[in-house]
C-alpha cells in the first residue's frame, strides 16, 4: 500500500527536526570545545562527531517509530 501524502509530510518534517537538532548539538559542542581552549580544528572535529552521532541516533529512532506505526 502506498504511503499517504500526510505520512510523507510528517516523515519529512521529522527528518528536518532531526537534522536541525543534530546541527544544534554540533554547534553547541564546537563552541564549548573552543571555549575550553581547544584549537579550531579540534573543535570542528568534536562538532562533527557530535553532529554525526546525534543524527544517527535521531534517524534510528525515527526508523523505529516508522516501523512500529506501519
């Protein structure tokens, strides 16, 4: 059965929220690392790791919820 437009819209919005949450976590981690005295490359590495980890967990949770609802 094809997915309804409403379901696809909600999924797209949930993915957008997950991306924005990951971006916020990455920026906050980078700023805190830089304020703690880390160099700019080290702060960017920490920010990238936080972004990737947050996005991975958020999309995994979305996949779990989407699988449970269908």
